[in-house]
C-alpha cells in the first residue's frame, strides 16, 4: 500500500495525524461529547483500554487544561507518556489492575469512566461479541468502584445478537442508557458506544471485584442485598404419585401381566443408526486397547 492510500481511503485517519491525535478514535470521543456534553463539570476521569492514547489526549485537553483535572489511563500495552495522564499497564479484567485503579483515586470518586477496549478479533463473531461484552462488564465492574453518584460511563459495545442483555445489565446501574454511533465509527462495523448517564446503583448494592464464575473459592453465601436474588423453589405434582427415582415392578398393581409397549414415535434418523447397521454386519471397528497391540507389549517389556 502506498504511503498516501490509507490517507485517501480514511479521512479520519488523515485528520487524526494532521491534528496531532494518536489515533482516529479521538474523533469518536469528541463526537460523543458534541452530542452528550460528557466533559461538562468533569475533573476526574478514567480511560480504560487507553493505548495508544488518543482518548486520553482528548480527556487531558478537555478536563486537564486548567491543571485541576486528573486522568488515569489503563491498557495491556505500554503507552508513550502523556502530560497530565497517570498510566497503569495492566489487564482490566484482573482484580489486581482494578485495585490499582481504585487506589489511585484514594477515595475521591471519578466523574467519568470511558472504555474503548477491544479484544483481538478472532473472526468468529460469537466469540468476538462475547469477549467484547466481557470487557464491557469488567469496565462496568471497575466503574461501580470509582464513579460518583450521577457519574457517567461510556463504553464500546458490539451491537450483536445479545446486546439487549447488556443494555439491561447497564440499566440496573444508570438512570439513562443510550446506544450512540459517532460519524467517525465505520458504518460497516457493529461497533457503537453505550452512553450511560446518572450512575445510580440499586439501594444496598456493594461493589465487589470478585468474579464468581471464575473464582472457585468464591462463597456465594457472601452475596447480600440486591446482589443476592433468591428465587422461589416450588414443587408440583401429587406427592403420592410415582417417585421418579424409584424402580417399580413390571407387573401392574391390579395383578395383570406386563406387556411391552413400543415408543409412540421412535427417532427418525438417530446418529447411532449407522453404527448399529455396521455392528450387525460385524464391520464396526473395535477399539484397539494397548494390551492387544504387540508393539506396545514389546515396548513395555522390562529391559
Ligand atoms: N481508545 C484508544 C485510543 O483512542 O487510542 C484506542 C483503544 S484500542 C481500540 C483498544 C485497546 O484495548 C488496545 O490498546 C488493547 O490493548 C486494549 N485492551 C484490550 N483488552 C484489554 C484488557 N483486558 N485490559 C486492558 N486493555 C485492553
């Protein structure tokens, strides 16, 4: 590809270089701000998945300009330093990184948490969407620790099949959740941004960095308040009817003899049909056990 062909094809790529932004993504955050006034009154912000750093550049210019702003940026990859931006190199899905971010805030809540994170795309859409959703949930988890009530959370989202579930999860924590597609985000991409405003966790919600499904030592009884949902357990059917775990004699209670009844509808084309046919003809390959194999027997003879 010639040096200018990408400049020709992608106007935002070209403009980013001309305007001194490290990546074309800067325009996405700027355009989101045009619509939602994200930076109004913001003095503390967290940029999750920040490298190479164009969103951090925007944040430091927009909120750090007066010297009172405070920006923390996190990424797996190392990032060239930026004035006014404190950097952490780490994985946002890891407890240790989340704790480091929280430590930097020393109890002072952030007004804004943004996440433009994207996993390495595999090309398997379901896997990519799942990974993107997990990044977003990891970002949300961190946000629940550092955001002030009323604060704002903006995160990249893939508008895939299960996006509605994510919206519902976000809506538990924010009074307003919108899906926004900035002009600079390619139409051909399922990428969009969840703009969540008015952080308002459920009453009694205690932020928790544990990942219950991954941490096998997790004690689910620790869950309390709105994080613990107990669904009613109901049994049904007459308790004096047959017990499904018991064996019963074939002869019926009225003394009549048992007669076999064929299944109402046998399977039409079961996967084992071919195996049954081959077995009947004695042509089904038998499993070769190591003790039946002369070579392995020689191998195991004592020297
Ligand atoms: N917003 C950035 C900018 O404007 O320069 C661009 C972000 S880039 C699209 C996505 C970033 O997400 C990559 O730098 C990648 O290293 C980071 N990332 C992906 N998974 C991550 C994770 N688990 N923890 C931290 N960073 C992650």
